[in-house]
C-alpha cells in the first residue's frame, strides 16, 4: 500500500497508473502527502 514516504517513487514508475491507499486514507495527515505527491507527477 502506498503512503506519504513511498508515493512519489511508486507513482513515478513506468506502467504504474494508480496506487492502493488503504489505511492512509482514513486520516488527512496521512492522505494529503499522497495526494500532494501525485499532483507533482
């Protein structure tokens, strides 16, 4: 599952079109960094 620490690396991989957020989606403090990482790609 993706988190704020690995979101940029995972989403930046060739042929990766998304990610499974899982438990990080339950709190804004954990979810916002994932969205921010995705927005930079």
